[in-house]
C-alpha cells in the first residue's frame, strides 16, 4: 500500500495545528509506529514554522505539504513546497552543540535536529519553488 496526499494552505503560524493534524491522520492510516510519527511531527514543525516565519516575509503565501508513505521500503516522505524567497536550509553550518546555549549563534538548531532525526533530507529550487523533502524509514 502506498499513499500520497497533500494539503495546501496559507503559510502562517496559525496553520501549524492543521498541518500537524494532517500529517498525524495520514501516518495513523498507514500503521506508522508512534515513535516515528513523533519524530516526523517534530521535524515537520521545525520546517513549517521556518516557512511561515521567513519564506514570504513581510507578506504571506501558500505552502503545500505532501506526504507519501510506502510499504517497501516502509518509509514516510514529507515534502514542503513554497514560492517564497529561495533558501536552502541545508547550506547553513551545523551549530556547535558542544557550546552552551549562550555561546552558540542563534538559529540553525531546528534544521540540525531535522537532519539528525530523519534518514534523508534534501532541498531543491525548482520551477520557482522551494522544495524541501525529508524521509524517515521505519
């Protein structure tokens, strides 16, 4: 069984709850393990909030959240697509987590956590759109 569903809405902080509910509902249908669902939800929140805060600054625009789940291999692929300012978060240098919070530069921890918790993350700018995909095997 493979599923593919997507949700398109305005990229605002207020729409975080519907985005997370959409992801949760889709993953529950597939029997995705709860621990994996939580890892995906945390990473999704990090990526979505960054899009909502920065992609269309100072205005707003749409974001599409696409979830694809496959059986062989058992994996969930979550893609965020927006038409905001081109930005590759994977090019940001990982924070030095050996430093205290006060010593570290602001920013970058969310994408770092996403890279560490997902099995694959990739970014491309295609068709004048930011396309950020993360994959979690289970």
